[in-house]
């Protein structure tokens, strides 16, 4: 089963990488870009019998390693129904 | 207008960051995770009169700065219809 995990900084947490990209865009002439925030897109392939089992595993992986719950939020999207 | 840009490594391009995360997951006991690939999730806020104008701007920004077209692909998703 294939999951896409989106990890984002929580609102209010400073994003220096996003700020740097925004400034670079402004220097390139893209002045209409008002804000940039950068997160991670993690694509996981999981071997599991059921969707529930896979979901539990990916949730745990997010909490233990993939996201930092102090400053980040995540959501999990399943790509195929197999 | 708000766009989410997903930037992924093209298939076949080695992803050492993904490999490192996969090994870390295995060490934590998540042996069912068969593959991990890591991309970027870029959230942009764009000031534009029309969706077409915003779309053209974000496409250009992707090609010039946000993605490396040699090794990465990207797709743009619009979050609200305003």
C-alpha cells in the first residue's frame, strides 16, 4: 500500500527556508508571491494485510520519526485502494 | 490564491535521504516499510487577478527555482477557488 505523508510546520512556527525561497523568488521578479512555506512530502510503500494495519504503522512512524509533533503537523493520504 | 506544489524526484533517481529514513524506520522496528522517497511540499500564497495568471506565475517559478527539471517533477494543486 502506498501512502503520501505531508509534513508541514505548524502555523506560527518560523520557516527560514520558506523565507529564503520567497526572497529568491522576489529577486527573480516573482513579486506576486506573498508567502512561501516549505514542508516535506514523504512517499511510503508499506506491506500490510489491511488498510487499518498500514494506517496504524504509518501513524506510528510519523509520531516516532517522520514528523516532529512539537513544531509540525502531518496528514496521511492513501494513494491506491489495493 | 493558495497553491500547493509537490516536488518529487523522478523515478530512477537515487534518493539517499529516503534510503536513510527507510533504514532508520527499519531500526525502529518498522520492517514493513518497503520504500521511502522524500520530496518537497511548497505552499505558495500568490496575489493574482485570475487563476490563469496565478497558474502561469507558479509554473514559471517551478521551472526557474522550485524544481530542478533534470531530476524532479512537480505538480500544482490549487487549494481554494477564490
